[in-house]
């Protein structure tokens, strides 16, 4: 006997049925069968095949959770042969009895009522995994596409809804005696019998129905699993991330608590030391005016000791050590293996979970969940618009299917070519738009191009870097020396600019002024003429007598109104001259403390010209306590804050200025670090000034320099040469240098004829009495040292109070084994850079005061010391003259890398670039 198909129920199942569901199409089929001619059945006969009633159109099926009203059975069964077939007939679905007596059988249906082609199979969601896919029956075409079979399954599930009815039908078909079911024999409370036409329902059937409805929902909305997988992946990732954050937070909290505790312990120790210093300070009467000269240095140390900040010192001392101890104490109990295992576990779980979710979605997306073909003809859709295919393009929402990609207006097949053309056009348009945007990003704006290439650069300083000499028929000019000249020498290689400043001479005759302008024009220099009295009050009586000491932490200034008025007047003259010469969009770069009011005056005079104003300070900027001692400190701050960019040599100087601007001038510090003053944004930044190392490297190849180097080497053969080059100024610590060298010779007398100090003191401000007194003192000290330590073979100190030419200076740098610089306060001290540039062969040692600006950048390569601590200076000198060649080379390579990285050209270009970007609104 051939196997019966699942879609062909036996006739006797409907002859011996129990009360059924009147809403079921099978109930209607059985009623029609009862009205027709009946014949006796044999269990060996094949049952008659009945056509299934036409089901509802797919678009009329309940959407998601909507419910439909219960349909009442028709009074008279309607013929079914005009309805479309439920399934495509298969070649083995034929009757093996005498023939089909029902004319509604699919094999008797007209071609017009039969679908023209087989309907694509609609497998369930589980069909994508092989073991859940249904196998084809005999002669059935294997299912190769993937779509939902929910409609057929819904009919089959309806037959099994009542488990008790299903069991009863099976007992009747096997001719078993009627007996109550096991559920009926239980002495429980009586169930309410279902009414006519209503199936009897059990709790198990309800659970099965809910379970099947859930999968029916998934089948009706194929993108729901993908959405759920995204949510699941998000939950997993958030859980893993929260776990990692919790562990890191615990680690940081533990370290912070331990760090604060250790800092408090050290702070207690610092407080005890401060108390001891304060006691010694009072006991030795350091506070009064009767301080003993011998205790001067000691009293200063006690004063610094008792004025320390315990919190800052405590944090500084315990920072590195305590951090290492805390980390070790945290890690040791856990062990590295446990930490690595935890990290590996988190990483593995993250990778595997994300890969699994992605793999699931990829497999899900491989199946084409197309909408099923229409079950009614085109004419039916016209009469029933609600049954027509969707008229909107393909789209999805967060709930389920909203249309198919290839669905047309009247069918479900739509040519792909137009869609592909549309996509290509859109892609080309987006790509072109993206390329246009990227091109605009790469191409500088017109204003930026103008600022970078066409903007006029004006450099302003108090004194022009040129010396004038009157000759027959005019004036001759020559380049002078100085720190600013050295700094800007490298910038001249890459940038063209005009330099404005005082020429250094008093000329009132207009004809002579014209001759000077003509002589300076070949150097792109523009003179600003001042009379001698005004220049003297501005330069000597205010800039050098008032501002210079304050900026270098020197007290005891004598402020007068006359020099202050001269200072204001000179700044106004400079502003008038520059404003007249400045072009729209010019960059104006003002230098040093002589012109602190100039940015404000230029801002008022250049309104509307869109000029950028920068200011560079080449001295330290003091702490607020020293700056407050200046009676006109607010006016000077207002002048500086009119700049767009203010440059300092070190972070310390920048911090001091920002603090003074905030507390004394009411400037606001923004989150970006810039200052806002009277609606104007100011950038205060550190710019490391440098030299042009190549200039010194080239000079060493000069024959004159080489000859001088050989002469000096023969002169000081077998000796350690220490060189010192300083401008004669009290901030250079020359008196302390000579005292320290004298102490070194006292401590190491055996080295008095093996070490020589060559000190060059360049004359400066010789018309100022304080400088005259300093020169006299230094000459006296030098004579005393030589008289004390000289031998018949020579003297240990060579003191020269004069300038030396560049060739002589380069030769001295080259032969020196060490360079000793003892500044008490110094903006940067470029002599240290110059010495390193000339030591490529000898690898000399740099001895640098910790108060020089360069010390904050060159600590790793040089030996730093406190210039007032004689023992430190003595140890530093001894270490330098006895250092091994390996150590000298290692230190020198560090210094050489620094000066080659931070050149004068880079300093100038960096400042101009920052100024340009800030003005163009790009900062």
C-alpha cells in the first residue's frame, strides 16, 4: 500500500469524528462529503482525495497580534472547484480506488483555476539548519528555496489543537471500545463542556499553541531574529565592558587611597622639617637686619625650607616610589597569571560572542524571505484592493516584514537593472560630493593661503641688530651681536621680514636720517629715531632699572614718574611708525620687555586692518609676589593682553604670567587654556628658542678658526680648560662663579696647575653705575684668585673684560673641556647651546645653573647646581674635569640632539604658525 501524503486525510477520520471545530475548513469539507453518495470503506482501500478549501489571501492574514472574528459555518456548503488549489498537485497524489468521485478534486480542476507554476515552498525558520528541514515526499521536487510554510502548518496545527479529540479519533479508527480518557477518570472538579462547534481545550494544548504562535511570529517576520541578536550582542558587550570598568575603577580607587595616605605621611615629615628650619632661622637671628654675612647662605636655605608647601613636596617625593609600591602590593596577592587569565577570558568571551552573533546574522541573511506569490488572479485584486500586493517600495521596520526588495506594483518580480542603475548613480553622486569635501579640507582657505604666503611680517625690538658708523658721504651698517640676533638668525633663511627699532644714535637732521634709512634698507631694517634723553629714560632708567630687576627676581627698585612717562612715550612713537607702515593682514612680532605697552597701542591704531600681534618675552616672568611690587603692573599686563599670542621660554614663565593675568588683571582662563580679556582671546604658550647649529659647524671648518684651535691646544696642552662666556650683568652670577672656582682650587690644590678657567665678560651698560661697580669687583676677585693660586708655570684664571670676535669665540668653545654658566636668573642662556654646537669632537661637559631657562630642558645631558651653593659648584666642577669619556659622550649626544631639534628657525616658524592659526580662527 502506498504511503498516504500528509495533505490527504482518510475518509473514515471524518465519518467517525467527534464534535469538531466548526470554523475549520475540514469541517466544511466533511459536511459536503456527507451530502454525497456514500459507499462502504475498506481499510485496504485508498481514501478519496478532497480538495482543500481556498484559504485567505496572504495580505488578509492577521498581522502580528491582531485577532479575527470567529467565522460562522455556512448553512449550505459551497462548491470548491472555483477556488484556487491549496497546494500544487504532486504526481503521486492520485486516487488508487475506482476514481475520484468528487469533481472538486485537483485533478479535475480547470487549468484556469490551477496555478500556472508550482508555488515556491515556504520552509519554517528552522529550515536553515539541516536537521529541522522537512524531507520531500516521493516524487516531490526537492525544496531549494527558503520561505515560510506557515499557512499549511496553520491548517495542520488546527487539526491537533484538541489533544483529547485527536486521541479519540485514533481509538475510533482502530475499532477500540469506547472508554473514558484518563483525564475523565480523575476525581477532579468537573470541566465545563464546550458548546456546540467549540473544541475542548486542555492546558497542554494551550502551551503548545503559545509555543507554536511564537515561532509563527518569527516566521511571519524574518528580521526579528536579527534584531534580537543585535540586542543580545549589545547586552553581552555592555556586561563585559561594565565588568572591565568595575575592575579598573577598583584598581584606581585603591591606588588613589594608598597614594593619598602615603602623601599625608610624608607631609607630616615635611612639617617637622619645616618646624626645625623655622627654629634654626629664629635662633640664629636670620629674620632681623643683623644677619651675619657668614650665615647669609645658610639663612636663605632655612628660609626656603620653612616656606615649602608640605602637600606639594609630599606628593612629589612619594609619586614615583609610592606608585611602584602600590602597584606591586596590588598585583602580588593576585599574581600576574590571574590577571592575564582574567584579561584573556574577557577578550576571548568578547571575540567569541561577537563572532557568534555575526555568524548567526550572516546565515540568517543568506535566506531570501521573499513575499509569497498572490493566491488570486489579477481580477480578484482589482475587486478586492485590500488583497492586492503592496504598492510601496521595499522597507523594513523594527517589527517585521514591510515589503520585498523586488516587489513591483502588480506582482512580486521586478527587473533589477533600473534599481542597480539608480544605486550606481547615487553612489557616484555621493563619491563626487565626498571628494569635493575632502578637496576643500586639503586645500587651504584663501585667507589661510594669504596668511601663510602673502602676509607681511614685521619684527619689532627696542634696538636694531645693526651698528652704524658714520663715514664720508653717509653711514655704514654692520650686524651686531646679541641673544635676539642669534635667535632670529635662523629665521632669516626661511622667512623675509622687516625689522623696526631704534638705530642707537641720535640724529635730528632729516638728510642724515635719510642716509641712515638708505643704509639700513639693504638689511630690511627700518629705523625709529629717538632723542638721547628720551631713549636714556626709556632704556636705562625704566626698562633696565625697573623692569629688568623685577623680571629677574631682584628687589629694591626706585620707581619714578619721569622714566615711566618716557617708557609710555617711546611705545607710542613705535606704535605710530609701525601702524603707518603696516599693511592689511600683516603679522607684527614684538620682542622683549622694552615694548610691553606696544600691543595695546597697536591694537587701537590698527583697528580694521586685520593685523595679528604677537609678543615674545626673552626674560623670565616672575611670580606674582614679585610682579606685585611693580606700581604699574596692571598697565603692563593690559598692554600684553592685547596680543594675540604671547610666547615664553619655559612653562614656569608661562604659568606665572597666566596666574598674574588672572588675579591682577581679571583675565579669564578658558577650558582650552587660552586667556580671555575684554572679549579678546589670547594664547600664552611656551616656545623653545634656539640657535643655528650649522652656523657653528661651518665656522669650525674655517682655516682661521682651525689655526686658532691648534694654537690654543698647544698653549693649554695637558690641562683641563673650562670656558665661561657671559655678558657682564649681575643676573649672570659672575661673582658667584669666581667664588666657586676659588673654593674648587682651595679644595683641590693639586689641580691648580692642571685646570684653567677662561672667563669672557662682555661689557654691557657701562654707563650704569651698578654695572661699573660689578666690573670693578670682578677684576679685583680675578686678581686675588690668580695671586693666591698661580705658579711659575701659569695662572688658573684668565679673565677678559672685552668682546671677542666670532672666530675667537668658536675656537674657545671647541678647545674647552667644560663650560661653566652660573646665572642666578636667565631667560634661556643661549651660550649653552653654542658651546654644545662646537663640541662634536671633544664631547665637552656643560655645567649649568638650575636657574637658567635651558636647565629645564637639558637636565639629562648637563650637570646642574645651585649657583649660591659653593659645595655643589665645587663638586660639579670636579665631576666635569674627572668624567670618563663614555659618560661625556653619552651626555653630549643628548645635548646635541636637543639643540638640533630646537633650532632658531623652528622657534620662529612655530611662533608665526601659531600666530597665523590663531588669527585665522583655526586654533
